[in-house]
């Protein structure tokens, strides 16, 4: 248990204790809104750093989850101590969170509904027979009230940022979080366990054994690469890629609308000039 008389302005000390998994003790020690606010700012900073590290290294996210949980607890405690407290609303982050939530829940629910006895276990076939990502977007994302509300509130730049964030995630993790076939197959082949001379001298020792061998084949026609190749990650990648494409269309529509407004203004200005 940490000393309750902690100086939460001492950022180095607080960060060291967070890195050493003392986050819960720090939350217990923070009794005033000022202390909680200072702690929340430090946690937010580390949370962002950890999330960027996860994108690069794909390590297990336990520490990030611990920080995220602490973030929510502190925000709740602050709202109880100060009813006026609200975290700065980020329409961009809200839109991104809703997209991610709908996509993850959709992929998880689809997996729950899979029955190996009737659907088999060929992931490529399962995904081929599922709703296309476009149909999924039309049914599950575009018609969601929270998504529609968030998209309506988001500015052009908010949508741009969400699109860029999705593009970054998909490009950095594409080789790891999609179903991917290698250019070889693993096959069991028979090999001699003794040399040619040994076989000639001692025919009775003519023994063989089975070993696993890589057999070259056409690109992408071999075995699944374990990177990992789970249904959820593959399906999620497809859904997020489709969502990114739809946001591109929204951005194009917005730009076309702005250009049309600009042309109308220019035309009105010309008409006004001619009247003079």
C-alpha cells in the first residue's frame, strides 16, 4: 500500500508506480478532485504511449487494459466529487469508438453463431459464405442510431482523422491480422535414416522415418500462416476495410458539396458584379 500523502504533481514518481502495477493504490490515495485530475492526465499520457507501442509490437495488452480501466474509474470518481466534471468531448474519438465497437461485436456474434458440424472449419469458405463486408456495413453499422448521430456531429476533419486512424491500423497490421496463405505446404515425407553406404553394407538396416517438409506451391495456395489466423481478426479486418472505404465516399461527397457551394458563390459574385 502506498503512502496516502502522495504528491500527484510528481509525475516521475506517479509514472514509476503505474509502470510497477500500483495503479489501484494510486487511485485509492487520490482523495481530492485535484489529485484525481492530475492522476488522470498522467494515465491518459501513458495510455496513449502504450496504445502506440501495441500497434508496433503487437504485444499482449494487459497494461493498456489496466490503464483504460483506471481511466474509467477515475472519471467516475471525479464526476461524483464534482458533478460539473466532464471529459472533453471528442467527436472524432466517439465516432472511432462506435465503429470499432460495432465491428468487434459483429465479428464476435458471427463467431458465436458458427457451428463446426454444419459450417465446417474452413475459414476461407466460412468468410466467403458470410455476408459481404458491404452488406454488413449496410445492415449493422449504417443503420445504428449511435453511429448516425456521431457521424452527423462529426466535422469533415473529424471524419478525415477517423479514416486516417483506420488506414494506419489496417496498413500496419494487415499481414498479422488477416487470413493469409503461404507459398508452401507442410507435408509428411519418408526419408532414409541411414546413408547409401550403410544401406549397401547392412541391407537389414534399410529403415525410413517420416519428417515434415515444406513443399513449394503457387503463391497463396499453401497452408494458412499462423499470424494469427482467427476468424474474428480476419472478419474484423474486412469490416474495418469496408468502413474505411465508406468514409472515403463520405469525404468525397463532402468535398463535392463544398466545391458546389464555392461555384455557386462565385457565380453569385459575378452576377452581382455585372448588375453594377
